[in-house]
C-alpha cells in the first residue's frame, strides 16, 4: 500500500510547505475543469480524493491529530458539472451522468428537429466530447450558445473547448513537474471561473504571437 | 506510423536523450530479433513513445541499458535498452502498422510509385503475419482499422471526427494493451484515442497541398471545400490542439514510475511543437527546433 507521502510524491522529511506545494500542484492537475465532460472524470475524482486523504493524513499526523485543511483548498469536486438541472431532458442528463452515452444519444436523436433547443445541442455536444469527437462537440456547443447566449452551463463548456483549441492545457502544465515554458497558458488554470479561462486564452494568444507561431 | 509523436531534443537533458535513444535502439534491435533485419528500417519514433510509456507504467524493473555499438554505426557506442516484453509489443505494433500503411499507400498511389512499393509487400506481409500470430488481438484490431479507414475514404466522409475515428480507435486499442489494470486501461484508451486523432489530422494537414493538387482524399478539403489553405490550417490547428489537451489530461492521470521527464517532453512539448512545424511550410520537415532559446 502506498504511504500518503508516496501519493503526494514527497519525502517523509519534507517540510509542511513542501507538502502543501506538492498537494496544490497535484490538485491543480486533477482539477474538475480539466475533466468536465470527459470519460476520465471519475478517475480524476478518485485521484483527487486520494491526494486529499493523503494530505489530511499527513497534516493530522504532524499536528498530532489536529484539524485537517485540504477542505480549504481544492476539495472541490462538487456536483457542479454533473447533469442534474431540472429540464426537459432530465432523463437524458441522468443517462449521461451514469455513463450510458449510447442510449442517451439514441433518445436525443429521436427528438423531432422542430423541438431541438439549445439544451439539446448542448447535451449532444457533451456526448460527442466524451466520445472524443472534438470537432462535432465544438460545433454543437457553439450552436447551443448561439441559441441561448445567457446560459452559463453552455458558455462554460464552450469556453473550456476554446481554451484547449488555443493550445491551453490542464492544470499540470507549467507547474514544477513540467518545467517547460513557465509562461504558458496552463499556469492560469488554478481558478475555474470564466474570467480565468478568458485570461488564459488571452495569454495563449500572446504566447502564440511572441514566438511567431503564425496564428 | 508517421513520426509526429516525438521528443524535442534541444529541451532534453543529455541523460534523458541517451535513455530515449537507448529505448529507440532497443526497439530497433527487438525488431531485428523478432522480424528480421529488414524490419528495422520501418522503425518510427511513435512506437518509441509507446514502448517508453509501457516501460514507465511497469516501472521498467529488471531491464538494463548496455553500452554497445550497433550495425548502423559500428564505431560509436551508445546505450541500448535490453530486450523487454514491452519492446516486443511495441515492435509488433510497428510492424503491423507499417504493413497496413504500405498497403494503403499502394492502393492510392501512382503507377510509378506502385512499382517501387510492390516488391516491399511480400516481406511486410510476412512480418505482419508473424506479429499477428504473436498478438492475435492486435492483429484483428489493425485489420479492422484498415477496413474502416478504407470505408471512410470510399464514402468521402467530410466529418473530421468520423474520418479520424479509425486511426483514433486503433491507437486507443494499442495503448490499452500497455496495461492489464482496467482502471489504467480506461485512461490509456482516452490517451490513445486522442493520440490517434492527433496523428491522423496531422497527416491530413501535412498532405493538404499535395492532396489538393492530386485530387486525393483529404478530409480537411472535403470539410472546407471553399476555404483557402490558410483558413483550413487555422481551423485544423485548433481542433488538433483540442486533442493535445485531451492527451495531456489523460496522461496526468497515469502513474508513470520512471521516464517521467522524457514523457513530459513528448506530451507537453513535442505534440505542439510538431504541429507548429508543419504549419510553417518554409520550415525543414521534422527539424527539431525550439521556438525560442531562453535559459
């Protein structure tokens, strides 16, 4: 069995600060934003739970059973991205949540084209995304946002994709574990707000320009 | 495969490069041992990544690097990885995909090229047969890939995702074979799928001008019949970037016990740099240049 120190990748002699830093970097890597709509969401959640437990255990040991603190930081695998909103397609959202993508797609395809609204396009896009069909996913998310520009859920999905399409990575990129290109966009991915994504995109653009990447 | 997946040498430490080369050389030897000397010419860096990833997941215990010379350069000695089951697997993948690619190449090339390629087919077939015998599941996977890829071309599919699907699926299957743990296989599946999508679209992007001139099948040309090459390149870059992000996200979930820094180089740097290189037509192909020299 791995010790909590192995899980965080630090030596048992590491200082509290080193441990906190290692924990923060891993938490950034497994951040829900990087795996929203992805079939690997659960795996990332497990990893996150693992490092949270390891961090809590170490901190508790060091403080002689005192309070733990991972909750203050990136505990955050909430249900923010699970498809639970009350809607016309709540049954389909449930199927997607359970990973029954093919069934969900079949039901979606059965919806008459006249009643295909923004949510329909969003859900269909989510199914494409998890299948790895990034181009179709992008088209459907774009349509969903065009039909209902005020919906935050659709907008967030589209923003995530746009960030990736500009060359942005998940949270692991640009951290100490990946020492290349310290100024790259992925560094900004600590937050999950739309502003951060926008800032990331702006950075990505700048980086592209200054290295003459031809964009 | 195509050699798009590779490390960026100027960003590697000397030791990292030696180990990377060592696995490459080890793979070359494994090819020679398993499929005869001729097969060694088919080696690509893509399969080196596969071998390294597999070795990293197992922790590569019990194997060694030997300080030896090789026939290609008998004077200079270098580190060469010893035979290993993971290298054997990667070698089989290499042989099967090369044979498949040669077959496709003959199907859609001109007469002169056909004549040049034809004599290569029997030995390639022979090697592929050997590989299939050793890894039957892998053999079926690649056959299925050849079949679906042909369908895509015959039906003149104009959806980027549909066209890339066969290549993506075959690589997903190949990567899944690197582990026996179902939880790891799930991650490898996603990683492989997007590596395949990346490779396919990179190839389509690379052949854009050639295919336009010759009127060959290229999904990007069908998807954007009206647009200029410049616009197509721009769009393709974005959708390829989306796959790179997925590869990176999946890669982060893997527990690599060694070679981490080399794999980081390939995943975080190599994929994007290769993309940038083929987007600059003036740039010598595959030349590994860092885009900026900063220390």
